[in-house]
C-alpha cells in the first residue's frame, strides 16, 4: 500500500506520521497484507469501529497530499509595479 510522501512542513509531517501509524496499526491488528488500505469489509463491531478510525486516517493522508499538491502548483506571486496604496 502506498501512503504518499511525507510533507516537509513540521505540523503536516506530524499529522502524516500519526495517520500512517493509525493505518499500520489497523493493518497489523487484523492481519491485512494486501494492497487495499483497509482490506476486506469489517466483520465484528470492534473491527468496524477500528476500520472507521483507519478510514479517517486514509482520508487525512489524502487531504495532506492534496494540500501539498495544491501548494506546489501555486503560481509565483507577482510583484506590483509602481506605487500602491
């Protein structure tokens, strides 16, 4: 499973690592080895709760990647020419 690249900003990197650990813990607890982030559907109520937490972590990783892509594609700021108020 690919998690993407860890962001360089400290706060985003910390959030990325926390989400990655949450997903890794879920996968380890339920013996998931395939490419799907959360494996097959949850069987028990406890696994469903854990799967919801892991799904939120997957979404968080995607959000962090999306924010990173958006900031890297921002055009360079233009400097105003002449006097401004």
